[in-house]
């Protein structure tokens, strides 16, 4: 019988198990009357762990971190199938590291009904720590309709990563205790004085992924995330690093359009990833596909505000992995700065590739740059490229892309002079200027795209 039964019933059983039997006790050995109440047969070992039983107050003021970690530690030491309950209420927590491996656990279901608030005292996060992290776990399901609130508004004023190539993210208690102008002065001094070897001088995008995202999944296998909300992350909302067989659906992600680096979902060095039927509105990419990914499918996503769905940025660091087998289909972009974007840096220190990618049935509603390949990517006020991008782009398909563009150039394909794009296909593209005043245009550099069916704007000359 499935474990996916009504949450209230699970709470009833978990409360009973903690008042009637020791924590972690199994259904075996219960009296016949009690056994009849449990929705499992006697051959299945099941455990229930309620964070409130471990001392969580759920008042939004008390630090409930220890209660959450205690519940997890007990659950991870159990045998068989495990259910962790987070009832409705507001929990002040963080950081939380839910780590495996849980050697004797076959499945862990976290029923998250509560509203989790991140502490804004960043000294508590330590060296590059995120907020809520799941790592080295097999067979995790996170569900229940709960919310992760990163309280990012306290941190955003001090994030310069959207304008500074060598930005450093400061773990600052000053977000709470010092005046705004004084904090800005401290950030300025540190950005100029901290050496690149200092623990907060992040060398790679992955290291930034490790910093204060709302939820991170590291080296996970057979993971399901369903019906979860993330709001106002200090940095990325959700990050996947070195994950396999990951399914996410019915996820809601929200942050203001001007919140810096609040990518909705960032995926890196992962395979067998599937996200569907989700609503994402942020101040950065709704979904970003980083280096080293394979067999990633993104479907039925509503994106906006934000920077669209992006591959990259790629080619900034040495030894980046290739990207292949990406499918993005049946998505809608609403008022985003980009629609579908592939971005790679010039001056790549090493070679890599992004190949076999399909973007199909994408609807653009008032999108500034609906289709864009940018192999001279520069998010800052100015960049001085010393050489072309060394990321090879090939076998890329844009199919059934339709809607309205806010800019006159609706399709911009700017490929690398050093390694021109190969086998770029546009099929049935129909984009019109949102104002209806004139026809949109397309531009191309270092690419000979192949066109099939309807082409509005007309192909590059």
C-alpha cells in the first residue's frame, strides 16, 4: 500500500507512536487494537517522526533548528520506510543539513506542511553554507505544500554579483545589527582587500551555489520534490549538484524582479533530471542549466518575471563538463528579459561543448529577447574579451516558438568566432513585435542556421 495517505492521518499515527511506543518503534509488536489503526500490513516496517515531538515550537520566534536535526538523525538511523512530519506552523530554522547515507532506510518521505523561515543572522551559516541542504540520500520525497522563506531582502542590498566579476558574498551579522551605510562601507572595503584565496572569495559558480540558496540537493539519487514553495531566497532558490534521477513538479518559486541572483532552479553536473508543472518568478534565471549536465527535461513551466530559461553561463572556468540531452518544451515566458538563452563566456580557459538540445513549443508574452545565443556573455557594465569562447555549440533545435517580442531583434544568434556554431535549426518560429508597429528582425554572427517552415522574423541575410 502506498505511503501517500492524508497528512492528518499521519500526524495522528505519529503522535500515537510517540506517546504509546518509543520513538522509532515499528508496527511489529503492537497490540491488535493498535495494529488495526495503522494503514500498513505487519510485513512492512514503518516509522514516523514529528518535529514537534522533538521540541519544535513553530511560533516563528524560537530557533527550531535542533528539533529538526534531532528528528532527522533519528529517522536516518531507522530501518525500512520513514515519514518525517513538519506540521503547519511557522518555524525559525537554519542552517539545516540533512545528510545521509541512511544505511537501512529504503525511503524517506518529508511531509512539509509548515512555513520555514531562515535566520537573517548570516554568521550562523559558517563558511559558504546554504540554508536547507539534503545530501547523500537515496529515495527522498519532499512534499506537503510547505514553504521555504529565505528572508532574502536582508541580504540583497549587499550582493554585487550582478555587476562585479570578483564579487564576494559576505556572511554578515551586520545585515541585522549595523546601519545600512556602514554595511555598504564594510562590503566595499572587503571587496577590495580580501585576497582571492580567502574562504569567501568564490572561484566557481558551484561555490556560489553552495552559498545560501533556499534548498540544495547534493549527490542525491531517486529524489522527488512535489508541491513545495520557495520565496525570497538570499541567493539561488533551489540547486541541484551531482544529482541523479530527480523529479520536481508543482513547485512555486517567487522573488521580486529586482532581487539579485535569485535563480529559481539551478542544475549542475546532474543527470536524469525532470521538472514540470511549476510557476517561477524571480530576479534572475527561472531555470539555469549549468555545466556537466545530461538528460535534463524541463516541461510546462510558467516563467516570469525573470531572465527566462538559460543554458549557462558556460566556459568561465577550467575543466567544465559538457552539456547534452536537454529538452525544454511546453513552457511560457511572461514579461521576462530573455526567453530561451544560451550564454557562454569569452576567454574560456578550457574547451567544452553544449550539444543535442531542443527547445519546443515555447510561448513568449512580451519578452525582450525571445531567442538568444550569446557567446560573448558579459553581465557587467563592460568586459574586455581577450579571446573567443571555447564552448562548442551544436545540434540545437528551436521549434514552434511563438508570441511577442519587446525588442525589434527577436532572434539573436551570436556564436563564437573561434568555434562557430554548427547545426542550429529554427523550425516554425513566429514572433511579432508587441507594439504591432513593424516586423521584428533577426541577427546572426559566426553561424549558418538552418530554417524549416514559418520564419517570422525572416532568416538572417
